[in-house]
C-alpha cells in the first residue's frame, strides 16, 4: 500500500470534559474538509497539526515521509490561514506577502518583486504599495493566502477562512481557493461549518462529532443528512 502524504495517527487531546481522538490521512495535492457541529474539535485538529497545541504522547503526525509530531511550529513546513486575515497593518501589502521570504533572508527589493509577481496570481496586481487597512475582507484573505503560499509549505491548514465574509463572496472565494489549489498543487486541510463550501473546495470530507470521526469519504458522496444522523 502506498504511503499517504500526510497522516495523523491517534491525534489525541483532552481538555476538561472534552476528549478528541482521531486518525486520518490525506493524499498529496488534494483538499480535505473537516466539518461538524460547533464544539466537535475541528479547529483543535488543525492546531494540533500546526503544533499550536500539544497532543498526547501517543499521537504521531507524519508529513511527506517525516515525523513532525514534536517539531516546533516553525519547523513543520505547515502554513495556516485563519478566519481573520491577520495582516500586519504597519507593512505594505507586498511586504506582508513577502514576510516569509524576508525571514528566510531574501532582500527587500527581491522579496517585493517576488510578491508583486505572486499578487498577479490572486487578481491583486498593483496592490503591493497599498496598506492592508484599505483592503476589503475578500482582498485581505487573498493576501493572507498569498503570504502563506509564497513560502511553499508542504501542507496548508485553513481554519474557517471564509466564515467572516458574506454568502456571495464566500462562494466566490471558495471557488478561487479550489482553482488555486489545482493550479499550485498544494495539499490542504480546511475546517468549515458550511457544507456547500466543503463540497466546493474538497476532494474528501471528514465529519467530526464529539471529538470522533463519524464519517469520511469522497466529497461528492457527502450529504446534509449525515450531519443530523
């Protein structure tokens, strides 16, 4: 059997009366959505993968053939896009996008040039000199995604990145994320409460209830009835 690109084995976390215990895998260059009711542990799964929460000793996280369970977040080669864009308002848009490149030692001129080229892919050509405070919610999320993708992480985690936007814009950006995923070929895991959004962006869907996986399979096979079963 071919090894999976990403695997979470016995991803376990306990807090007060809540207990999470899941195992799942993702193939390379695919999108997986985790859906479920509030409090089911969806965002906790992402935080454990990113290293923002500490999992139990029995947990094992593998990415591209390497165990990353005990690595510091910055060493995991995992990018994360949050509900809020979390841009640096004191930096220009292009300097926001180029932030990871600067951290890797690339000079300002070169990093801005890379960012300018990258912004074109997100329909943001010419936005480089602007302040993040002038951006709409959708534009800010595009910049956030560009900032994540430009450093080429091995895995991208999306924690309800569209939930703060209105319905028409959510639908539009969900379609854009799917297009970008295919164009860039990145591997992603998205948490969302919107079933239509999950089906629009994903190859596979995982249903999480009470800290347990109750269903997982191809996105086209997932139905709304499964949420209430």
